[in-house]
């Protein structure tokens, strides 16, 4: 549901050459949208500035200010990071294809460059309707654990800090444990990097929930490793308004927030739930109902990986 995009330095230069295109682009990626910027390599900022400085508009002070503000917004509003080997502007396209081969992402934004992976050519006048860029902000998801995890696995893979807000979480509810079980393969890839996998609950039993989870997953090495380093926790909160029952569920990562309304389901139950992407302000307002500081969580940034 959250789609990650690599951006070639040349493509960025073309996007910035038109103010209207720049505004559209920044409004279409980052927290609150279904699109996430995949920063590659660590020196991408330098490569992008170098490419933009070769633009015919680069000499104007107005362009330099726009470039600085654009990069500041892009790099601070939720980013997935990939390190990889040292890359220059000239071999960026070859390098990003290798990154894609190791761990696929949604698409590359390029400027008239033929690649062997999904691309969005920003030099084409209809690039905004490209099938890889024109993605929905909402999604209908079956409430079975495997479908829930399918839509949140990229968040777990690419964040050091992940929170699942499940107000009615119960350690003996098989659908809740099913979500954790389905996450095993994702956690296997992240167990050494993840700093916190947190479940926030508001109603139901408070003890011995964590002990029950520990016992239930004692044979699962991935969850055991998280438990050993205290990276897995269940937090019980007192809702801000005790007279209002909170029913919605949220998945919060370092680069996006997903909202859903229904519980995970067991067995053959095929209940469909509507998921959506929350804006930063929406996340602040919703989490405040749980007395939860969203901005404090948001401050946790991702490390470079690969």
C-alpha cells in the first residue's frame, strides 16, 4: 500500500525546472501519501545537487533557494534508505538496477532513460498518470492476518521503529497472534536492526499478555531475539476520553501511517476492511486519543541498509 520510489539525479533536475511540477511532486510523495522516497545512495543529496547545478536555471538565486527547500522537504518527510556501494552520477542507473535485484521497490523516476526495471519517465507529459505513479490512497484489504501483513511488511522491513495500534489486543486471540506469526519472515530480515516493535492496546486483559506472547513464540527465534533485547513490547494506554471507545487500528512506521477500522479475523471469515494512508496531522490527532506522542515516534529515523 506504501510504494517506494528511487529518483535519479537527472529526473530531479527536470522536476525542479518547472515550479508547478515541483509543487505537484512534493505534494504527491512522503508522509500522507501512498508514495515514499527511496534514498540511494547515502550521497544522493550531493549527486542531486550536482545534477541540478547543471540546469539552465541553476545560476539564478531563486532556483538555488527552491533547490534547498525542495531537498529539505523531500529528505525530512519519511524516507527509506539504501546504502549500497559508492555510486557516482554516471553509474547511478546501473547501481539502482542492482539494488532492485536484491530487494525490489515500486519504480524509478528517471529522465528519458531506458531501464530494465519499472520506470516513470518524468520527461513525458503524461508521467503523472503512469501506472507506477498513479497509485491509490485507499485499499480494500481482507481481514485475514496474511493479507494484513502483506500490506505492512515493507514498513517493518524499512523502519527501525514500528508500532501496531490494536486497541483490543488479546494475547489469546488467535487472529492477533496470527498477525505476529505472519510477520516472522519479515522480522527475520530485520531482527538485528529493529529497535522497537510496539503494540499499543487500550482494552482487554493487561496481564499476563507479554508473558503469554513470550511463551507462545518461545520456539520462534526471530521473536525471541526481539524479546531478549527488549525490542518487543506491549504498551497499555488510558484513552484520553474514557467515555469514547476507540475502535480503529493503525500501523505506524518512520515513513508512513496506515489506518484501518476492523479487527483481524480467523478461519474462513472474508470480511473486507478499508485501509487508508494518514497525513501527519491526521496521525497526530488520532494518536492523541491514545495519549500517544506521534511526533516523538516520528523523530526516529531509519538507518542506511544494504
